[in-house]
């Protein structure tokens, strides 16, 4: 699971004024990835999944207008996706 500190370092944010919003985005990134993968996130660290989550957070942090999620996020997750529910 991503931490607030990890996300803030990735986004190069050094203030606390966006912490609430970033916490919501961390949960959104987890949910989006789990829904696409069709299973819960693994407990061990998987770099591709963590990077996908960071990109989701960054995307929604920078694009608050509802722009579509970049396909690169799904490409990072494809190797870990269950084909069936």
C-alpha cells in the first residue's frame, strides 16, 4: 500500500495542505488497480503495481477535470491481471 510520504516524495510536495486530498487519491489508486487486476493487491511489494498506483495518484492530482487515465497505467498492471473473475 502506498503511504502519504511516498506519494508526496513522488510528487515533490513539501507542504501539508493537500494531505487530505492525497489520502483520498491513494485509496482511489488502490481501488482502481484492484478493480483492473480483478484481485486484491499483493501484500509483498510489486514495483509495476506500485508505479501504476503512483501514476494514478499523479494523474488525478494534476488533472482534476476528469481526464481519462493514461493507458500506460493499465500496461503496467497487465502482467498481474486475472483473466477471469
